[in-house]
């Protein structure tokens, strides 16, 4: 599946229109917390059937057009270990509607309560994810293909989980 990286307002607005009618939105964030008072969103990854998109707010792309789709209760937002992502997104969007946390769901089925995304993907889908960009500096630009592939993997399998 190809990955689009959006850096401009018009592209984000077009994506927002597609998200409104999606059956689900897979969502993840990459952020910087170590050198900032509040977590700084560096990349927003979204997936829908057949589409993975990375939005680069550090390139100046406005995220405001996404507010309606992310607040909607009719479209589930599928997130793994949602607490930190929700903390990062709250100042931008407020409450996200209809959130399904795959980590919480895994815990309710008897898997470890704090199971990581890559381990859950390995156990349930028999897919090994690359871990090479786990400790990357997401604030540095340009992002490499390896970083974008890693970011895309973070939302690619959410619906299947």
C-alpha cells in the first residue's frame, strides 16, 4: 500500500472529506516530549481502507480540517495505546469521538495488559514489524523513507487487530 505524505492545507482538506465517509480511521502520532514542556506533534498517521496518510504539521500543514472527522462518533478511531496520542491531540482537536483502543481490547481478551503494537501484530497477524526507527528524532526534517515506512506500519494493521 502506498503512503502519502501531506504538507499543505489543500491536501489535508481533501483528506478530511474522504475521512468523513470512512468505515474507520486508524490513527497514530509521532511526537517529541523530551525537549519540550508539552508534547510536540511531529507527524500524524491516518489509515482507512486502501489508504495510509502521514501529515506533517511541522511543514506547516493545518490540521483544523480534520476536526470534524476526528470528533465524529459515527466513524470509529482505532488507536493502539491511545492515552499518549489523545494527550497530544487534545489541544488540537478536543475530544475524539468513538475511540477503540487495541491495547485495551487485547488486555480484555487475556493478552498482556500493556502489550505493544508490534508484539500484538506479531501474535495475532504473524507479521514482524521493523523496529529500526523506534527512537528516531521525529522533529528532524526531512523524514527518511525508513521513518515514513515505520510510521505507516503503525497504522497499517490497526483495523485487522
